C-alpha cells in the first residue's frame, strides 16, 4: 500500500481521515508515489491564513532589522 500524506499547515499535520484521497504517480515510471488528501475550501482558507501570518511574522524585527543592515 502506498504511503499516505496529510495537509501540513501551520507547523502541524491536520486530521484528514475523512477526506477523500487521490493517488500521485511518478511520471517516469507510472508508480504510485503516495496518497494525498483532497483539499476543500476550509483547508485552503486555513493554509492561506497560516501562510499570511508566517509572512507577516517574517517582516517583524529582528529578521527585518537584520536584512536592513
């Protein structure tokens, strides 16, 4: 059985047990790489909020001050 992967959002894997999955294939061999959960609008919204927060945090000192020096 292929390895199953989940949604990695905001530093943690999210519960995707009830989410439909799809197979991803190696284009060179056709072999199944793994099973991946299909995202829904809530998953996308959660990922976008986490990405936006991480981006905003990256603009705050000290990272921003280090980039300016």
